[in-house]
C-alpha cells in the first residue's frame, strides 16, 4: 500500500502544479485585460501623429516648390521679361538685378536679352556692346552668357564681357573666380581665371590671353592646336 500511496501523492502534486500554472496564466490574462484601456488611449493618439507627419510632408513640398521656382529679375525699377530685348541708351547704363542677388550692368549702347531663367541661374544673350556681371555663387548655379558666337559659362564670379559686332571682336576680363569660354578660334571650354583678359579677333583668327595689368599690346598667344575655323 505504501507504493500505491506514494503514486497517489505524485499524481496529486502533478495536478497541483498544473492548476498553479493555469492560475498563473489566468493572472497574466487578467493583467493584460486590465492594461487594455491604457493601450487604447495610445492608439487614440495615432491620428494626431499622422496629422503631424502629413503637415511636415506638406511643408517639405512647399519648400521644394519655393526652391525650384525660377528666378525673377528687374530691369531698372521694372519687372523683367524673358526674351524681351533690352537696349541701353546712348549715354546711360542699364542694370539688371536677379532675385538671387546676381547683377548685370549693360553699358551704354548695349543690346541684350534674358533668354531663359531657371531656379539655378539664367541664360543671357549679348548681341552687341559690353556688360559687367557679378554672379552670386551657388553650389549648383548654372549661368551662361552668349556673346556673339561665344558662350561664357559660370557658377559664381565677377567679369566684364564685350562683343564688337562690326569688327567681330570678343573681349573678356575676369575680376573674380573663373569662367569657361567656348567659340571660334579658341575651341570648347577654354578656362579664364581671375586677373586674365581674353581677346579674340575673328577676321584674323587670333586669340590672346594676358594678365589684366598688361593686357594692352603684351598678351601671349594661346598655346594650343592651330586655330579652329570660325563657326
């Protein structure tokens, strides 16, 4: 009988352990049910968070639209228009001011137009005369000045440029920064840096670059391949 009694005790202990585990699970379930209202409060906050995210997305879109908006410019005190020719009077300069701070001064008797504006810069066409440009530097700036058959590309610098249509003579003087020039005789992407003066004569197929201080009559001939034919 002692063996039978021992077996019964083991069965009873196993049952008690099983019931204990059930009680533990029941207690855990009760705790979860008790915490459920608190969790529902957290869930109720989700619409607020979603609204904040949506507001941030809208603000980002607005900022992107502002940044990507094309530049505007003024001719004197008048709003400028793309593709509208600007002719400086015989004895008076005309100033163009862009919304990014870039300034273009057209000397007397100069004729030019703004052919294109983007959020990064503009394209200016100089038909004749001289202009002084002070381009505000930007990391992704894209500015171009077409001067007769030449193209001057720049991101941020200060320079003077001119085109004598009758003599077919191109001049460029860089005060700050550097530019890249493409056109007849000089070829493509010819760099011109601060303190240098470039002069190109199409009738003579000649290009000279010199230091600004000794620009008159002391320029050095550009070391390059034979001059390219005029385009």
